[in-house]
C-alpha cells in the first residue's frame, strides 16, 4: 500500500514509520510504499510496489513480461521498467529503469501492465553480454509462439539503434522454423501424460547404420515422432524404413501442431499405448545437434 491509502485507512505517517521500524510487522519497499508484513516480498509484491512507486505510465518489461505472456523463464534479479522520458526518479537497487520516448501499449495481465513480447525480448537482448546469450533470449518468443522473427526485426528498427549491431546480426541469422516447431511440439506434449522424450535423435541399427530421424524419441518403448513432415506423400522414405524395424511412428506437420494440437496429442497417446504393448525394436538412438535452446 502507499502512504495515501494508509492515511485514508486512519493510519498516520508516524505510526507507519514505527510499524516499518526494526522488529515491526511491516516492511518498506520503496519511499511511500509499504508491504503489510515483514516477510520477504514475492515477485508479485515487487512488481506491484514498483508500479505504485513510479506511477501509472510505467510498463513492466524483460523477463517478468515474458513470463506474464506464458514463457517459462526465470525472473530472478532486477525488475525492468519502462518509464516516460521525462521521469527523473533514481532507481534503487533491484530496479532497472529505461526512459523511453516510445512507450509500448501495455498488455494487462493480472492487473499489471506488461510490454508486448517483442519489446520485452529486445529490452533484454540489447543489454545481454554476448552473442550466445542474445541468441537464447531471441529464441524465447519464437519458441513459445508469441511473435515471429519479422516482428522482432520491426521492433528493433523502431527503437534506438545504438548498441544493436550484435542483436541485429544474431536475429538476421536465426532460423526460426525449427525453433517454433519445437516449441509447438512441447505444448502438444503438455496435453498428454507421456514421459518426456529425447529430442532430435538419429535412429540406427545395432551396427550403427542410420535408418532415419526422430524429432522426438521414447527409447524405452521404441516410439518415434516426426513433426516436421512435408504435407502429402513427399519427404522421402525414411519413415518407411523406421516403421519396418517395428518402431511405432507418429507423423504430422508443423501446421497440424499449430492448428489441431489436441488431435496430435491423442494420436501420440494411442501410439504410446501400442508401443508399450509391443516388443522394443532392436535399434539405438544417437543425439543430433539441438535446433532450439529456449526450453
């Protein structure tokens, strides 16, 4: 709560100071902002407190915004805020302020204003220490289907250009297709109670000769899933070679992952049941290079 709310509740500033003092039941989070308990504040407490401190024009960005949009990413560390260009308040420890003449239209989640996914991602990427970290951050909204590479490029062009050369280079080199497909596949698996698979495996016979590829592979059961198949009957014959070994194989397209995820999940569940009732084929799997690093 802020001091004005406490005054309206009949609590004087003097009493508030005493209650926030050493050993008191309350805790001061910012000047004029009080947590009505003396335990460590949660992340939500910190976000609400920052909004009270810096006013209604503030927009929360960075990892907190991505998490609010559904991305599974850690949010420990500083709370990143976008504030109007005229704001001259000094940020305390734990808060990173970025003054902006181009505040985004916020997306409200649970009563808090968050930056859109592309803006939140680039606000982090611009200050990332190295290309590997930048690449990881840029894969997050692609992996979770929140925006595409073109939207990230457009947001980058619309913002300040200083210090964006590395971000621009990494973004232009990024292959978004495999990243988006893998993210869609993980969300399909959220719909069905299967054990976690191994991703991106080359399936070989006992002598190590390649038979085909599996985008996801359940080794104990000999179940393979190919979800980057071409529509129609094209795409080669490796799936026939896999099926000939006794592997239970599920095939679908990226479009099906996006448009009919529940149907794909049901097919996986049926195939898993079939695989668990049949002898495991005499094959082994070898990991490929991972296509996405946003999981």
